C-alpha cells in the first residue's frame, strides 16, 4: 500500500474517527462488566487482524509473518507484552469512569497520555528530518488544551440544563492516582510497541505493519483475558457475565463493531505511521477526542446548552484542529 504523506495523514484522520467512535458502544451494554466486554472486543480483534494478515500477506508481508517473528523473537515478545499492558490499562480506565466521572477521568487521562505518548514516540521512534520537536510538543499542548476546554464545556452544559450528574461520584485520591498511573504509564505502551515494533526509515529493523499489529492484538487479548478473569472473580460478577440484563447477541454485536473500529483503526494507523513517522502519527491519533464530542452533539448531549457553553465547546474543538494542523505542517 504505497501511501504518500498527504494520503497517510488522511488515513490517520480517519483512524481518529474510528477510535473516537467505538466508545459509544459501551453505552449500549447494560450492566455487562466492562472488563469482559473489552475482552470480547480484543478477542474479535484477533480474528480481524489475522484475517487481514492471511488475505494481504503477499502484498504487505513479502517475507512472511512467521519469518519476521522468528527472525526477531525478542522484538516480538516486547510488542506482545506491550499489547497486554496497554489493553489492561484501557480496562482499568473505563472501569474507573463509573467511580470518578467521565469529565474528571477524561481530563486526567488525556493530559497524561498525550504528553507521555508523544514523548515516548519521539524518543523511541525518532523525529523525522525537517520536523521540529518544539512544534510537535506545541501540538501536544494544544491537544491537551482542547481536551480540557471541551471538558469545561461539558460541566457548563450540565449547569445549563440542571442535569443531575449521574457520573458525579466521590473522586477519591486512590482513583485519581490510579488514572494518572494508567494514562502516564500503561496506555503509552501502545506507543512503545509502535515505536519499537514498526519498520520505518528511522527504525528499519522493525516489523511490517501487519506483523506488528498481529503480535500486538494477541498480547492485548491475552492481557485482557487474564485481567478480566481476575477482576470478575474478585468482584463476584460472573452472574452478570452469563445473565446480563440485555441480550448477549447485542453485546457480541457491539464488541464486533468496537473491534473493527479499535483494532481496525490500529492496523490502519500502523500502515500510515511509517510514512509520516510514529511520533507525528501518535500526535494526530490523540485528536480522536474531537469525535467523542461530535458524537455527543449528535446524541443531543448539548441540547439545551447556552450559547456561551457552545462557544466554549467550539474553542475546544478549534484547539484540537490547530494541534492537527501544526503536526501536518511538520511533514506535508
């Protein structure tokens, strides 16, 4: 798949749409444990990614996936472990939302993960010639600012509509520290896997995009399987797993859609990243938050909000766009 830098940016922007959209599926899973739902998502991700590998192996992996893995087993093991760690981090983050609220949790995780993800990608993946690390970091700051401003607009909306915040829980110090740890330490392992695992001009000894994602999704599934089993047993929620308050077929359907969006997006991201560099792709990828708010507007979550609130939301979205523009100007 011979992508130009411009077409790679378009692919990466489409990936942000996929990443920013699949979270909506969680709203339709009833009381089904989030740990197990994500486990199903990564289970179907394995079939999606490895199905794509077998279909496109000759075009995308000329030497063959088995040859690539066997020729560098240490790198494969690192990517596998990274997959498990980042996926567990995602499970912990989404489970914490119910305790600390979406607004606070998103503010914490976005701020920490954007900074740590971009820094990790710059250090391990390298910065392409002609790109400015100062401008890349500036774009990260703008993305963080966009996230915070949009979260503020969410709080203003709740005041405008006198909405009883079902999300508003007592945010204990333990939960806040846990979210910081997840965002700053666990989630960036996706960036670590991409930086170390992907073959790029700056890292020519890496794997092809399909091989790297094939290993990563196996690690993600293994990690979530072990972690969800432990957490469900500890919480004694196996009854909710086998007897949820909604149809299991709906849960499975949502998991399949989420898998296509999440790991389908990961695969496209891996194909486009070597063209523009991992650090640029990482920065663009973190703009997926813009789609969460656009979906929120489609769902009517900002209906009844005052003009001032919508104005603040607009500023937040513009900050997201400014961050993306700065990143693309570094390469195109």
